[in-house]
């Protein structure tokens, strides 16, 4: 028996062949076998079939909007027909009951600072600022006026300080 020894083509020759094959059959050439995700990109999209799995149930607000649109479009005289959403009415009644008991959602904050507790810090700082302003106003009044009685100075300071607070 004669043994037949086959010589395999070189790696470079096989790569050339694979490149030629991919160009002929319009497939991707991936000599390093890197992960490309082509399997998932070729797969059929799941979204539409998932959306169509459950039938869509018309909601009462959607029906009311449609009825209003039809009523406005066709200019039907008379009263607009609206359906009552019992679940929404019940929810609103529950919210009112919670508010009456003081268990409702908290009120929104009107002023928002860059950090928590800003108003407290301002109040603490404001006392010192007003004290400094009061001293400066008092000294100016004392210098400008020739009033020497403490009561008159305090009255003048009080008036000046109130004016200053109103303008700022």
C-alpha cells in the first residue's frame, strides 16, 4: 500500500482563500475570530412581537380624549359625553382623605439653596450682619447729627435701619 502524504496549504494561503470567499459570498472577513456581535445583529427584533403579545386595553382618559376630539371635529351640538374613571375618582378621594388627616404629601420648598439648611445659616449670619450695619448706621448718624440724647439717636437709627431694610 502506498501512503499518500498530503501537504496542507500555508496559513497565508488559507487567509487569502477565506478573504476571496467572503468577498464572493458577501460575508464578513474576520481572520482573528474577534467577537463582532453579528449573531445578535442578524437576529429578528423582539420588540414588536413583545408589544403585540398582549392586546392593548383602551384607557378611560384615552377614550375621553378621543370623544372630545370627535365632538370638536364634527361640531356636534349638545353636551360632550365623558366617561367616569372610577379608579381615578377613588384615588382623588383617598388623597383628599389623607390631606384632611394631615398625611398628604409635603408642600414644595419655595426657595432652594445650593445645600441643605441654607436658610438657617443665613438667619445665623444675618444677625451678625445686622449688628454690624446697625453700629455703622449709628456711628454715621452720631457723626452727622448733633443729637446727644441716646433716645433720639435710637429713634433715628431705627428709622434709618427700617428704610435700609425696605430697600434691600
